[in-house]
């Protein structure tokens, strides 16, 4: 059989990564995980297998696509649920993705092309509580409605107060 030949064994140096959006991924960490597939037949390597292996370590992955680069390479496109909010929890800063995962913050210079708003902690309550899924969904829906109905007034800041379930929107 032609598919069992070592000719089609994946070489680690022939793994190409396309990360979207690039800033939310640690390229070196993703490549380390992908190198575990080295030696596998490129025709038998499934996107489900790759997705499962990556998602056990990187929870904000939305999809994985594979393109064969015969005879011994692959291009893997990994798409993330994009970050939508910068969340301040105590002294730490995180990004909240569309699927509700908190990921390590990225310098604003690297995220300028992404539309990320700040979620400020409630200064009066001084409590750092996690956002419920329904809260995240509600905030996203309000943001969509704002951009649909008021496109001439870009959002400058979103301040969410968990205790009161209030969202304060600041526009230019």
C-alpha cells in the first residue's frame, strides 16, 4: 500500500501553522503540541484528533483545518474564539473570549486590530466574581445592537458591574 510508506510520515519541521487571530496564541506552545504528531502518516491525521489534542491545553480553540503538503508536511489553520473583553480580576488582567474562556492578557499594541473592550470590576463592591455565561451573552448582544443601531458612535469602554447587573457604555 502506498499510504504505509515512510515517505508520508509527518516531519516536525514540515508543520506549518496559521493562527487566527495570531496574538491570542502562544505559537511555541502550539508548535510543541503539534510536534507530538510527527511520524504519523499525513493521510491518517484527522482534524478531530488535532482539535482534541490542542483543546485539552488551549480551551479557546474554535476550529482546526488541515491542508496536506505532500509528501511529509501539513498546514494547520487554528482559529480561536476571539477575545472580546479585557477583564480585570484583582491585580490580574485577562482576556475573555467569545466562548467564555479567560486567557492571558495580550499587550494592547498587539490587539489593536481586534475590537476588545474593557470590563471594569465593580469599584464599590470590591469583589471579583466571574461572569456568568448569561451575563457574557447579554453583554455581547447589547454590543451587537449598539453597533447596529448607533454605528456613528463607537464604543470607547464597557464597564460591567456584576453586583447590579449593570452595563455602562461610554462612547466618543
